C-alpha cells in the first residue's frame, strides 16, 4: 500500500528541488539551449558532426576536433591535418548503387565513413554496401573505416549486414560501432578544453545536452537527482516508488478518460476522435469536407504531439481541406509542415500564445503539464480553444468555401 506520509514527503521534496532548480536556472540559464529553436534531426546532427570534423570549417579550431575524434575511434595514428574534405550524403560512386553515406571524411591516406543512426531503421544491405564501397576506395596508401553510430553502440540489423559478415568486418577493423554516449563524452572533453573559444564551448555544451535529452532520452538534472537520492535512501521508499510505478498506466488511462469526458466542442462541431481510447483529439467544424482538426502523437502514445488539419483519407485530399491548409500556411508559416495525411501541421512549440500552444504539451513523458491540465480540466479546454483559433484563420480566408 502506498503511504500517504511518504507521498507528502515526496511532494515537499519535489517542491524544494524545483525551487532550487528554478534558482539555478535563473542564475545560469541551464534550460536555455539553442537547439530549442532549430530542428536537429538525423540530417541536422550529421551536418553538425561533419562541420566539427572539418578542419577548415568556421569553428576555427583547425584539426583539434578531428584529431580528438580519431583518438576516440582508435585511429589516432591518422594525420588529421591532412584532411582534404568532409562531405554529407556522399554518393557511393564506386558501386553505383546510388546510396549515400551520411558523412565522409577524406584524408591524404585514409577515408572515414560515418553512418549516423540516432533513430532511423536500417535499409536492406545498407552497411554491407557501404563496406564494399570503402573497400573499392582502399589502396596501399589509403586506409578506410566505417563508423556505425547509434545511441548505444548497437550492431547493425541483420537486414543491413548478416552476422558473419559483421563479425568479420569488426575483427578486421573495417567497421567500428560507436555510441552516442561516447559522442557525449567526447563533447564533454571539448567543453572542458580552455583552448576552445568560449562561444564554441557554449555551442558544444548545448549540443551535448540536446543529444543526451533527445537521442539518449536522459532526463538528468538537479530535480531528478534530488528525487533519486530520496528514493534510494532506504528500501521502504524504493518499495513505495516501485508500487507507484506499477500504477502508471492506470493513472494515465484515468486522466485521458477524464480529459475525454471534459471535451466540449463548439455548437455544430463533430467529435470524430477521442483522447481515450484513440490517443488523439479530432473535431470537425460543420463546413469541413473530408478533414478535421486534430492533435496526436508522432512517437509512441505520449511523445512528439502535433496539431493541424488531418484528412479523413490520405488518398482523397478534398478541395475544402487544401484550401483550409493553404490559409493556415499563410497565417501560421512558422514550423509548418505537410504530409500525405496532414495538409498542414506543426508540433506544440509555443508558436501561438502559451495558453493555446504550450511547449510542455509536446512531450508528456518529459513534462507533467499535460497530465496536470487533464486533471484540472484545462487540457480539453485548451485544445478546443486552439482548434477555434485555427478555424478563425481558416474562415477568414477569402478562398475558403463556407
């Protein structure tokens, strides 16, 4: 049984930890990060890594970053100063397969390929083809190496290269498995190097924190550290915590049911999707033909929540939907995207006033804001108000057929 006394203690502990965290953030701006304002997806991360490894890039550190990276991957004997070029998405010309290696670093007597996999799945024979490509480029005067970069330094999937060939490549030194944990440690070392200009170190520190949070899903911080110390203080506290964790799904389900019950659409609007059990909210205004306003997660059930116009059928984009999306693209271009199902959508990211577009709603596992608002009734109200605001824009467009 969960102790009420323990819950009271943990609530007070959490309040104190948050207050200390807020004070620290006010002093040192530990939450401020340049990557809050840009999208660093797989291609973005590849470009950043490539720029850091480029001895002629604007960071101005010449071979410092590349040299330390070569040490990290066990190629410290390679001459970093001989780097001729660094290129992203380089085509595999030798094989003519029209594949593209994420990053290629070319030295005078060595070639380094990096396949960056922070989250994407392997393609059939992908790593095998890259190894063949680098073998074609190898000579007596040119060593080659393929880095397979993943969050935990995992092996490529069997669809990309079979187990025997992977083992052979690892043993021969043609292939090295590298983790993003190692990248974070590498960046940490660079951040502590006083020879690196302050502005560059700030960027590296932000990059390090971005990777930790978004690739490695680490939620480390002063608040979490304080709570963990409290939880592991004695067995009874840990036992109570584990009992609470077993209730997590039940708590989430109860809150989503409550938010569903609290949903009150405007007069004449149709509820075409419910948060429970559908993991999303969909409301259709009276004049919408073949589409509705929707919020839903792009990652699992609780992460990367977005909002926008969603089609009833991806194979039937109605004129009504396209005209509505066109008006939203005009009025709200920032962060806007489109796809087969979504003529216009964007992530919760504070683009609109906070009451309508809370940044905290984007990820329900890193912020409790959405859950708390479900409990107090604010979540459903905010979603309805958001849809109304979007529809005001759509309705104001002269091209939209009312």
